[in-house]
């Protein structure tokens, strides 16, 4: 249970499942950038950035893209610009953690300036590999649609054996393709 934990979900279109799970676990959830969202979540409250009780916020969940270089947070369910600024984060407790899929110079510098921990989720292997699966599914779909032959028995070359490349190679191999891989770092091969 997350009773006693206060989370601000800011502008995340894909955050519905996160919001639902946090609410089910009894966390206090504030939603910023969702003012046009008709769907309500039990235990979640929609607010503007300026209305957020920052002193209570234990963690902030930002969109996968984080912020722009000017600090704007992407929102789908709001026409108002949401800016993540030092004046807001300075009001959060020292233990407040920022979560973002990726980061940029603005977000990195902001977290350092206000001395808050920034977790870049896509730098974690468990999340990056899990996120590579929809990418691989799209690649398989394109291979099926754009070729006149089956994947089984075909010859596939995968260049780059990062998290996504590894998932691509394994998936094509599982489908019966003869897979060859190439990478810059010999330890990955």
C-alpha cells in the first residue's frame, strides 16, 4: 500500500495505468495538465501547476519526453502551458524524486539546482528492454507488410546490439530467421 505517499503526475498521456495503480494503492494523486480529461480517477485530483501543494509531493512523474529545453511539459489534455520551474521544485520536500523517461540539459540542471533526485527510467535496463517490445512488434509488422517472403527461413541482419537490437535479434531468431548481428562493442556480440 502507498498510503501516505503523494504523487504528482504531470502531463503524461500514457499515465492512465500509472494513475489507476497509484489510486488503487491508496496514494494521494494530483494530476497537472489534465484539465480537459473527462475521465475521473478515484482518489486523484486535477489541479493547475500553480495550485499544486508542492510541500506535500513525494514524487513527480513526468512524461517519457521529460521537458523541452525551456522547461515546458508536454500535455495532451490541456491547452495551458505547463512549465516545470525551480520555484516550484524548491518547495518540494528534500526527498521528492522526479521520474522521467529521458532527460535533457534543462531537466538535468534543474534537478541539480534544486538538489532533487532525477530518475531517468529509460536508462534502466528492465524498463528499456520492456519498452523495446512494442518497437520490435512494429518492425515485424513492417517486415511482413513490406516483403513478399516469410520471416521463417529468411536472412536477417541486425546492426547494433543495444537493448532494442538484442530484442530484435532474439525475436527474429524465435520466428525461424537466420539472424546475423553486428555491433561496435565486441562484448555485446
